[in-house]
């Protein structure tokens, strides 16, 4: 069997790189995908889905070196289910509401920002998104 998930979104915070005991690099970072549509009541609805992405090896090093909060990326990867539930990871936010995110192991990561956008995005705050709104 085979699965492949493709997402395009923005990093919610700077990547974090660590190393396995064998010395292999692993970089993790949250990516938000957004969709806006008009609901049946005529109101605009903004829908955000969060993915926790892990990249390995040389790709992990590149992600850690060149990505930062707000960077646009296209990621193709394998969806990882929560071992306990078989679905997304469910959690409670600080305000008590329920939330969920999906784990994605990256097979490919494409940086979508131009060099000028990338340099400018280092000072960008992704609009009104705060660190409290990032689910992990």
C-alpha cells in the first residue's frame, strides 16, 4: 500500500533540529494550511488545519538552515496516525477548547518564498497569529 499527502502552507514557528543517537538530523516544524469560503449563511469562514512536519537527514538540515516562521512551503509526505486513536493527535488548547493536528513525515520539501520574501519574512509575524494559537 502507498499514501502521499501534499500540503502548501506557512510555518507557524521556526524549525527545531535535533539528532538521533546514531547522529541522524531530524527537524520538526508546524505548518498551517488555510482555506477561506463563504458559508451557507453568507458569512466568510476561515478554516486552518495544522500539520506537525518532520524532515530527516540532509533535508532536515536544509529546512533548519533556510526556513523560519512564516516561510511558505510545499510538502509531500506520509501521514502518520496517532498510535492511540488511529487518527489525528487530539489535544486541549489553553482556553479549554479541543484541537487536533496531523503528523506528516516529509519526503520532499519545496521552499516557495523568493530570496527577498524569505529575508523580509524574518520580521513578519504571519498576520495576527500568536504563539498561543499554535497547537504544539
